[in-house]
């Protein structure tokens, strides 16, 4: 390892250590009281059984918490905590953990209870780890990728806020526009504004539009049995919310496939300027076939991860397989199928567009 890489690695480690030290001593930034657990005493335990014969066990804890900010900074308060083995609505606390407190002081001495766990240290270190790995493995390209993710997140929040402020009846097109902006911004930042970027955008746009159109047609003529109201916390038209989420998920899947195919075809042209249009198209199709299976499997795994907890809850409360599938899995399956259609369509689209643009060129394909 070169001296430059060693210094870069040490700088990343030092930055992580500084972030850890800061977030563990940042109680002064919070208006809500923050405390650190300095003593834990385990109490009694009790077995419980609900009406569905689910067995659990609850435990009592007595905690001494040192207040780290506010008017009672430096004082200690004793609180009680009840936690269960299932951990559905509670958690066990440990020594030196930091928590948020709800305090009262009727007698002049602080009393109160824990309102939540202080998680900023873990969140900041996870973000630091992502940034550090991107920087160490991909250098500036990784930072550009991180910048595109950050900007896309900001754009998404802006569009959500617009939807809330305007209270639109037909808001699907608002999020469809945001998806187009996501695509354009990501490609320009990561690839640069060139012909490869334009070809990739064209393939993504065409694949997304066609796949979404097929999905909408099928849903309009055979999707009456879908329970759009099963969407979590749906406060607007559930079907439009479903389609908005679908187009954003579809875009991500299609973008992944199109970017791989187009970049590979352009790289082949750069390495071998004599290669013809037909061979470029075949190469793109070969790349598409190799990534089609893994990408669809990734979609299914994401779907399983999103629905796993709710499906288990439905099964544990005595619901049948068909009822559980209908209310927890059907919408996710439809979204995965539409995304799969998009991936399958973008393979020939990206291969064809890239081959047509590079047709007959003898110079560097990146210009």
C-alpha cells in the first residue's frame, strides 16, 4: 500500500473517531432531556399468553440515569423499564446507553421515564461508513454517486411537500416528473453529460414508460381485486399512491440494467473501434441476459424483506394463507412483476440504442 493510500485510510479512521466522540457528547444540541444509563438492576420476570396462544415473557428493570443537559444537568434520576422477549413495543436497556427522558420536578427533584433511545451515534456512523467505503473504493466517482443520492433525496422531499401543500387530486404525474428528474440528475452526475448519458436516459425512459403502460393496462382490465387500501397510512387516492411508488421502484430497476448494458457497449466500442453494429447489439443482449436473473431475484428479495414482518404477524394471528397474501403481498408482487417487465424490455432497448448511436464510428465512443 502506497504512502498516499495509508494517509487516506488514516484520515478516514480519524474522521470516524471524531464523529463518534462528537455524537456521544452532543446532548447540548437537544432541547429534550438526554441521559446516560449509569446503573442497571434486573427485576422480576413474568410469563404471558395472549388470546391467540402466543407466549412471551416480560422483565422489569430499574435504571439510574445521569442527566446530560438542561436544567437538571449532572443530576441522577431513577426510572423503571419493562421489556419483553419479543421486543415488539419495548426494548431492554444496557449500561452506558444514552436515552431521551420525559422529566417532571414537582418535589424539586427530577423524576420521569424514558421516552426513547438516542440513536444519532449509530445513524451518523452508518452514514460515515457508507461515505468512507465509497471514497476508499471509488474515490471521486463514489462521492459523485453519494452526491446524486443526496440530491435525489432532497428532490423527493420537495415533491412530497408539494403534494402535501397543494393537496392535488391527480398527483401521480407529480411523482412521475420527479422520477424523470431522478434519472437525469443521477446520470449527469455519475456519467457526465455526453452521448452515453443520453443513450442511457433514452433506454431507461422508454423501458419505464412501456413497462408502466403494460402494467396500467393489465390493472385497469384485471386488477379490480387488488386492495390498494392495504397501503400503509394511505391518506390520498390509494391507487395513485401505488402507481407513484411503482414508477419510482420500476425506475430504479430499469436504471440498473440500462446503465450496465450501455456502459459495456460503449466500452467495447472504445476498446475495438472496428466492431460493427450487429456485434454491439449482440454484446448488449449478452450483458442483459447475464444480469436479468440476478436483478429479478434482487427485486423479489427486497419484496420479501418488506413484507416479511407483516406476513408473520398475519399468520401468527390466525389468518389464512390466501387472506395474508391478499392483504400483505399482492401489491408488492404486482410491483415486482412490473419492474421485471421493465428490466426485460430495457435489455433490447438499451442494446439497440447504443448500437445505433455507435454505428460506423471509428473514433472514441465517449465523445
